[in-house]
């Protein structure tokens, strides 16, 4: 998140769509919240989960969501128009 002001102008000067770039950054950030060692969402969940649920169970439980997010990131990288068709349809 800290490097966005540094890399965004460079990437935008390469004619990348700013909407696509913003969506890719947001998806990458959300994926980082679910992956160890700095999975902040995992720590929040650990704080509210009952004591009967172990941290290992929490880590195993988020694997399908991480996989889904990685697939979506891959799809948006391969087909950038998936992220830009709706704003173009609404705002012309």
C-alpha cells in the first residue's frame, strides 16, 4: 500500500487503465489480509472466534477464498476488460 504513490504514476504513464489498476491493487490488498504471516483479517477472526476453533482451522478455512481471489486476479490480468466494461457502459 505504501508503494502505490511511487509505482502508480509509472504504471499510468504506460497507458494502463486507472480503474483496472485500482481494482488490481484492491484485490491484491484483500488477498494480503487473508494470507499469513500478516493476515490481519485472520487475527481479527481469531479474536472473535470461540476458543474451540484453533488458529490452524481458521487458516485452513480461508484457503478457498484465497484461491478464488487469486483466480480473479489472474482473470483480470489476462482479460483487463472484465474490470472496465461496467464503468465504460455507465459513464460512456
